[in-house]
């Protein structure tokens, strides 16, 4: 789609089932109509409302919708990278935001938010099932908070953070990142120039499993991401949420959502390796979202 957009236009090929598209289109049309009416405008403080406010306006008169955080990076940003929220150069953003743009962004939010977080939870449960010592360590950390599981306490669980980060290294849900060159770009002294307009695919999986950056790369080892070991990580060798100004907007939400689910599960259940557990998992080729087929593990209720 991204590599041959003209072919897509010419063949009129649709990658989405028309029934699904119609469902989202009609749901969104009525929501937008509702949001546009003065009576409802002030009641919503969400992403859809930001887009509705920006409808039919150009980027120039919408600079207020991007923030610019100059704050010190916190722990999440130290591991996963900072969100560069400088307003984009408006001369590069042509045209107005249309209802089709809102529709595309709404569906993107659903797809980007659900599949990735669900995938993180599957691979983390699987990794815990195969590494009982790590699971026990995580269980003890979780139990030390004595049932007080809120935003603040979950942010203070370094071993949980490390388990999540290591899972996203070995099993990053989006295996490839895409970028289009904005200008001719010389790649150091390699003699290679990426021409303006060329699509570049970044194979994040290979970087995450490169032994130069991660010794024993196929081993799931949360210790790599404990605060005392993090300075051994090579810069830019870890990007499960992408990189730069277009990295994942849902990063903090996705992490907190997944961590909350893990905490609730780990305190009640123990994951085990069963006869149906496949080791190792083999990622399928040519997939945009990581797909290792079925993941089977055992689940025991803790006493
Ligand atoms: C573990 C969970 C998640 C992972 C691993 C993940 C990963 C990613 C990655 C790798 C990208 C591409 C970034 C780039 O090209 O540099 C991305 C983009 C995006 N993600 Fe996530 N994501 C997660 C959760 C979420 C959630 C929960 C939401 C929404 C609530 C979300 C919304 C988005 C959106 C809208 C984009 C496109 C951003 C843009 O193009 O500017 N993601 N995500």
C-alpha cells in the first residue's frame, strides 16, 4: 500500500472489508454531527474532539493542538525514548483535515491500540511461563505493594517495567517502521544516498535481536532493563514504540494498560509451560504485525 500508492489508486484495491468501512463511517458521521452541535461541544475533552475542532482548517491555524514539552525525561522516556512534540513545520503539511482523515485516524487508533497491547500481554505471559524464577520475582514485587495497585504504585515496580521492556525487545508488535525521505539524505560515508520521496523500511526486529547490542539476544532476560543495567544499552538500539516525532502517541497509555493487566493477573494466577507450549516461537514471515501463530500456556490459580 505504502510502497506502491499509485498502483493502489489505479486498481481501486481496498484493503478493508467494505462492510467494516461502512460501519465505522456511519458511526463516525453521527458522532461528528453530534460533536459539531454547540450543545455538545464543551462536554468532550478527547482526541476525537481535537480532530473535530481541526476539521476543515489548515495546520497553520491549528498550531495550538500540538504541545511542546521541554520537561526532563522521566523513567518511561529514558527506556522508550522521548516524544518529540515540537510543532511540525506547517509548510510541509498541505491541505485541510477532512472527515476521511478523521475516519482513518479513528480506525488507526483502534488497530494500533488493541492489537499491540494484546500482543504484548500474550508474549509476556508466555515468557513468564517459561521463566519461573522471573515470574516468582515479579510476583514478589507485585505482592509487596499489598493490593494497592494504582498509577503511582505501578510506576514504582522496576521489575515489572523490566519484564515489559524485555518482552517488547524480543517480541516488538510492529516489526517494521516506515519513513519517507523528505529530502536527499547521504548515509554517512557509505556512498549511499536515499533520494527524496523514497520509502525506507526499518527492520526493528533485527536491531532488537542483534548480538552486538544484546548479548545472547534470543534469551528473554528482564535484567537487561533494570535501572542499574540500562546504561549498557546502545543508544537507538531499542525502539518498540518507534522513534522521533512520529513515534507512538499511545505509548504511556499502552504501557500502563498492559502493566495494570499483568499486575492483576500475576497476583492471582501462575503461568506454566504445558505440553502444547511451542518453544521457541517462530515469527511468520512477511507480516507487518508480529505473528507467531497460536500461543499455548497453562494457567494455575494461586492459593
Ligand atoms: C504495547 C503497546 C504499543 C506498541 C508496542 C505500539 C507501537 C507503535 C509503533 C512502533 C508505532 C510506529 C511509530 C513510528 O513509526 O515511529 C506506533 C504508532 C502509533 N500508535 Fe502505538 N503502540 C502501542 C500502543 C498504542 C495505543 C494503546 C495506542 C492508542 C491508544 C496507539 C496509537 C498509535 C498511533 C495513533 C500511532 C501512529 C502515530 C503517528 O503516525 O503519528 N498505540 N505504535
